[in-house]
């Protein structure tokens, strides 16, 4: 009940699609970039599911480790993470070989670090996939605290992705969230 919210999008895979999550993750999917099953009929739509993790509670309840091994364990300072999946009648879909999606990470979490993008591999953990570049200045209403959104142009898989900076000077607390009541309001 406390896990990050799943958002669904319906897309036509023969056209370019841009989806934007509630927290601002923006993903551009080029036309004809998804491998379609033989049962696909022209005009059918695909379902994309996006999970965005940008606030403290979502990081805690997502159940995803933020340890990065290179070769020693580091704790990552995250600018946010997300998971994108695609399906056709509940069957998982994949990107075509060589296709790269463009992702824009919102500037909800401020960091002046050089962030990199990591993909979660179920066996090997977080794997570095490249650097993020900054675009379009975003300012608060006073104009004093400006920062840039982050762009990654090489998303090559439907998986968990994390904009991170491995920070050996960070401390980690481990625990779990347990409701005080059997049926909390």
C-alpha cells in the first residue's frame, strides 16, 4: 500500500510517443522501436507502465537497493529513478536491438554532482550506462535557485533506471516500514 504508484499509458507503436509521469519523468519512444509479437494487429495499442521514485517514502518502499559495486560497494546519491515496462495483452515487450530512448529526469532533487545513469540488472545489480547532460534551466519563483533537468539519450531496455552519483561519503540506514495498526486509515 505504500509502494510507488504505477501509471499506465496507451501508445500507438507505429508513431513517436512522448509520455510524461506525474513527477515529470519524460520519455520519448521513437516510432517502430518496440518489437511486436506476430499476434499484433495494425491499429492496436500497447500499454506502458511507469513507476517514478523521487520522494523519500517511495525510495524506502520501492524495495530497490541503491548499492553500487565498482568493485567495492558504494551508496548512491540519487536524483531519482524510474521503471518503464511495455506490454501487449499482458505479454511483456522489448525494445528493438539498437534502439535508444531519450529520458528527461525532472529537477525535483537538487544535486550539483555529475550524475550518471544506471540500469538494474537482476543478477549483477546496478550497471553504469552513461552520463546525463543538463538542459533547460529551472528556477524557483525568486529566480535564486536555478538548476537543470537531466537528459539521458541511451535508454536501451524496459527496466529500473536510476540517475545516481556513487558517494562513498554517504551513510546508509537500513530498516523496514511496519504499520502501527492492523488496518491503518
